[in-house]
């Protein structure tokens, strides 16, 4: 999704949550600086995703059971942040981790050391946590605001739907969702709103398969 197509949705999101665009932009600038001379080329994502069947793993409680039903070896696996820990517990190293650094960072760094590409997202609430990219390899930065040097915008809000936008942007053949619960009632009101937006945004990508 081009930024000019994403921006109207982004403005709606900012208004709905009462978030600051300026803080998002500040975070993006910091990540851009941290990744200067370090960012990986987008070709590594294209190689992993183009023409591939992609399994996007969300961090809902059913993920562990979902994984027991799937032949994960036939997929390129994208983990949404905290889903990384569940995957590692199953002995699975994701190919790509899409994270705003809310998850358990030591597990994400372990997976990164084992070959996972890090797609790290900057937003107004994680500016301090962005320092973690100093300890990571194969990092690509993202933002929900306007893209900058070393920092891209493929579309999406939360980790899960950004995984879908990423896979779609790089030409995945199919996208299957695992560990997604859009109607989870055991979360905060803010999280419920994020899940509502995630469902809406994922709906923009055609042919999504839900387990």
C-alpha cells in the first residue's frame, strides 16, 4: 500500500485513539537514525515472501493449538511480536518477526540470532524501546507515519495486521492467519479497539485464509 493510500486511514486511526502524529514521526526519526548504516536491504524480504505461502502467527491464546494442526514446514512464517515466544517453545524459528518491541525481547533476539529477519516498528509509545535494535541483525524499520530513510511504511496498525500488509506488499502467493482472535473479550478496551481495526485492515488484503 502506497503512503498516499494509507494516510487517510492513518488519520482516522489517530483521531480514534487520540494519538499524536508528531510522536509517531519522532519515533520514526529515531529509528531511522539508529538504523543508519545498519538497515537490511528489502531484497531479503522479497526473497522470503514473493510467491510463497505465508503463515502469519498472531499472539492469541489459541496459537499453540493452531500450530499443532499445521505443517509449518510448507510456509514462510511471520511472527507478530509476542507470538515469537510461542513459536520458539514449539521449536519453530520464524522467518520474519514483525514487532513494536512489546514482546519478550530476549526471545526475539534469540530468534534473530537463529536467522529471523526483524521488521521493527516505531510509534509514539515505544521510543525508548527502539534502542533494542542495536542488539539485532537483519533489521528493517517501519512506521505508521510518512516513510523516511531506512524506515518504510507497508501499511497496517498493530503487529498482526502489519504482518499481513508486509506479506501482501512483497507478493505472497497466499496468506494464512493463525493465533488471531478478533473478538477477544479478555483484553482492555484499547486492545479491543485495536482488534477491531486489525480485522478491518486485514480485510483490505484479498484471499486471506483463517484457520
